[in-house]
C-alpha cells in the first residue's frame, strides 16, 4: 500500500472517485474469474495491482478487510497452480460479494469498535 494510506492526525483518508472506479474494475475482473477461469487471470492480476494503490472505502482500510484480502489474492493469482486457482475461485467469489455489497451500500458500514477494557471495565 502506498503512502496515501498513512493515517494523519487520526483521520483516515477518503477514497476519491478514481479509487472507487479502480475497486469497481477489480470486482468486475474478479467476477469474470469465476466464469472464465484462467483466460482472465492476467486482467484480474493487473486490476489487483492497480487497486492495491487505491484507498479502500471508509471503515474497510484494515488488513482483515475484504478489499485488502481480495487484492492479496489477486496479486498472487498467476503464481498459483491450476488446482489452487480452482480452490481460490470460491474465496474470490465470497470476497467479491462482500466488497460489492459495501460499494453498493447494502453491506455493513464501519465495523464496530471493540470496547476498551481500561475505560469500560
């Protein structure tokens, strides 16, 4: 991830329209992976490389976010064997559905913050 992901003064950066377009393109390429398999692997990997530089939507800028996980799977997709690609396609479909729900506004927004033990007992 780039320097744009560094939080300054405790405020997370907001994604621009270009960032949202890059995420949309990645999701479109990820959905095509399930349909065509290896024929679209190069386009999916390129889209993942470009989306890695984009800012994720608010509340999803963490390592365990579906957006970050989808980028990581996409970046290593070409290095996988054929059997591993088939196994990864179900994970890609799940991550894509989660990301699509967030971008469409149907999914969960910001995740709940865990309660701090030092304040709340």
